[in-house]
């Protein structure tokens, strides 16, 4: 029973962090129709900036600066690179998606060169400390991941619900042409969405590199790929779906890893591919995702 509780708690912590990344995928897709394959490299950029700055200015200031810089890079990438070729026209989304693959290669190559084979510490205040919660002992970084992610996700949902930007985003996601005719500034809405997604990625990097992980390495950005099936599971245009999908993926990964000895039939390391297996199984039943809606087509 103790093992189950420990695995469930770890799964919730992982799911909460994956939700930050998955929300970034969903926000960008809602705003622009683009699948941002450079999201993992943005996550790595945010983590790298925190790692190299925390000794000089402290962890809190380094994290704040890395969030701002990563948000600015994401916004600039969209505004001056992607939109330069096709503006906010949704028909160019497929081409812009391909462009993000090239951007990912460029950023990842440079960061990999800088990091090399090192393991970088982000200087987080939790370190390797642990706390007892009932019958289990959990890393303080896991507790912080759940608390911070919950607060940030609640803030993002409040932005969607109660701000003019959130209303504009929802309107443009429903009908771009109608939103433009009603005075919605599509370029501004889209750029701010990319900035927000970049900020969430930089924040997620802190918890993905924290204990019990060994630190930030050049492959850390690939973890964002585990949040991609979470976004697909929930339906790419559904923020609540991204949250539900992330928790499902986090729990699946933690439980499979925790009971690996009993799942030898599935092969060693099955926990790494379990998120994609769950995605395929769910999509076989619900092709639009857990919270996705079928599009209505007039004929």
C-alpha cells in the first residue's frame, strides 16, 4: 500500500509539471493553429538560463529573468519569424508548424553545445530534502511542483475566464474572421499566447531538473515530448483536457515505473513509452481526445 501511495503522489507531481508544458501546446494551438515542436528547446532554454544565473543573482531572480527571457524569445519567434510569412492566417499553420521544427534544431544545437555532457544545478531551494507525509517519504521538490503548478494553472485558467485577452483568445479560436471583424487584435492575442507558453515552459524546467532528477542536461527538453500526448489526449484545443491528460500521463508513467518488476513481460523501460501507448489507446476510442469536440462542417 505504501508503494502505491508513493507512486500515485509521484505521478501527480509529474502530471502537474507536464500540465504546464501541455498547456503551452494547447494555448499556442488555440491562438494560431500551430503545433509548436520548438517547445522542448524553449523549456531547455529557460532551464539553462536559470542554471547559469542563479549563482550571481539568486534562484528567485534567476527564475524570474529566465521566465521573462524565454517568454520574449517565444513571442519574438512567432511575431518576427512565423507571422512574417503568413501573418495570422490559419491556412499557413501547417507551414509554420514545419518552421518550428527548424527553430527547435537551431536552439537545441546551440544549447547542447553549451551544456555538453554536464549536469547543471538550477539552485532550487528544495535541494534533496524530503518530508514525511503519512506512511510515505516524498521529495520536497515534488511537493513544491504540485503546489506551484496548481497555483500557476489556476492563474492561467483565470486569465482565460476573466480577462479581455482570454475572451479574445476564445473568440479567435472559435472563428478567426468573426473575431477580426469584431475588433479583436489577432496578432497581439497570438503573440501573447506564445509568450505565455514560453513562460510556462521555463517554469516547468525547474521541476523537471530538480531532485530526484540529477539536474539539467541537454536531453531535458525531450521530456516536453511526454507532455505532447497529454495535450493530444485532452484535445488540442481544450485547456481542461490538457490538465486531465497530463495527470493521466503522469500517473501512468509513475505507476509503470514503480511496478516495473511486475511488468517484465512488457519489456524493460516500458515506462518511457507508456504515455504514447495510453495516447494511442484513448485515441482509438475517442479520436478527438477526452475533451475534444467534433467539428461541424456545413455542406
